[in-house]
C-alpha cells in the first residue's frame, strides 16, 4: 500500500511516520506543509499524479484556533479548499482519502457523546472551516474516511501534556490553574495512528469518531498528567471565564465511537490507560 501523508511535520504526521516504519506492507510518502501546500490546487494535482498513491491521509490543517478568528481566509484556504483539492485528486486518480477532522465541528452544547450522524454546528472560524472541508470530501470523493478526533497529545510538538509538564517542572510556579468546565476525550496520537492504518486498509468508507474511550475535564486531565509524571504541585480548578480567548471552546465535546464499533473495529483504550502507556513509552526512550 502506497500512502501519501500530508502534514507530515505535525504531531499526528510524525506519529504516522513512526507507526508506518514498522509496517512492511506500507510504502509511506510523507510530505510536510513546506513540501506540499494543499491550498495550492496545481501542486496537489501534480503531486498525486507523480506519486500515484493507493491512499491519501490528510493530516494537514490550519489549527491556530484563536488566530483563525481574524485570519479567516488562511483557515479556509487550508481546511476547506485544501480538503477540496485533495478530494478532487483522490477522485481523479482513484485512490482512497482519509481526512482528519475535529470535535470543533460541534457546538459543545450536548449532554451526551456526539455520534457521527449528529448535526454539526461549529461555533468558531476554525470549526466552520473544518466542517466545510468535511462537506467537500463527502461530495467529491466516494472512497473517503472522515475521522474526527479530539484533544490530541503526543511525544512530538506542542500539546497540553507538554504544556503541563513544562509548568509542573518550573520551580518558579507554585501552582497550575486549569479549567474545570470543559469536558472531552484526550487522545494519544499513537492509538489514533494505529486505528487510521486499520481503517485505510479496508473499504468501510464513511465518517468515524476516533478518540480514546471515556471523558474527563482539562483539570482532571492535568492532575492525571502530574500523577504519571510524579510532579507534586497543586492543580487549581478554574472556570473558562477566567481564561478569555478569541475563539470559544466547546463546553462538551465527547465523541462516541459508535460507528467504529458497529463496523467491527476495536475502540481505542481508555484515555487514562493511554496516558499511562504514553508515559511508559517516553521513559523508555
């Protein structure tokens, strides 16, 4: 299987490179955003024509949630039009497209985990751009997987786990304040990447929610990070209102893996088991 990976420099992209290294049947063609600008239609078409992949995995995205509120054009160029161009290329060259999306396509007002067929209602520019990208993929490319995920962390790049470790290990900081009124499902990119590889080997096309099982708040997540890292520092719960941001965060964005289970795939392990495994993995490095 020849797999073209976009966004190879991001944390999910780097995890995919790590996972694919151990797969003898995968010929990976990883391209960073500097090597493939998915918002450039001609570049996308030429690249897909040259590589002739069996699968395109689109991990490229504009993810600066707050900046997108004032940089709307850039967000839509990558997240919407970039997705459109990849879908057109996948259709024209008859390959599968696995497109990574987000919990931000929902409004965060649910009182139960969001299922794949629930109506989207994004509340931010970032969310709107990702939702439109999903629409283009569905309309243009029949052989598609749309995978929504949430609260990603990894050994690579900037993420919540790394931020908490930096704050927790800073001797000049006596305590760490973390919001307690946002609920979601932390997801280790290692588990997500393995599931993506399983999906794209099939023809079980459609929209999926793939996050580690269960849910928590950022506050409880931070406490579990400190416990795993053996950091003895108080974590102070605060309200979202104490951290005003240009883009509103979903109050509740738990994703149900209903369709993943219905299609016979194994749901990801619990978020706290994954976090423990993550810390064990980085200790071994």
